[in-house]
C-alpha cells in the first residue's frame, strides 16, 4: 500500500521537528527518522497499529517514543492523519 501524507500529518511532523531542534537538538534527527521508519512499515502491515478512537482509524504508537500516528486505510492507501504527543489532551 502507498502512504499518503495529509497536510495535517506533515504539519505535525514539522512541529515535532522544530520543537526537538530547539529544545532537544541531540534527539531531533533520530526521532524523525524513527517516526518515518515506523510509518513506512504500514505500507506492508496496515493493521500494525491499534484500533483508533475514531471509527475507521488506527493508531500507531511509535516504539520508545511518546508519539502516536493516527491513520486509516482508504482507497488502497494508508492515509496519515494527526501525529501527536501521547501527553496531549485529545478531544
């Protein structure tokens, strides 16, 4: 399956990068690489994540990091939705 980045997911990843670059520069590159790497796994294992909070979604918890990628399989592709920090208040 193809990975399709929504604007929201791309923006979220950019915000994660900027935050880490400013506050924890020693972790910025490795964290972004790990998030990308685990997202790539979804192309061959779309059910890898747990069942999501919203109907029809799944959530990929990034191993060893506090980030969660919300996604859904749609039209033969994995559509990435928000990427958020696990401590964020999700309404």
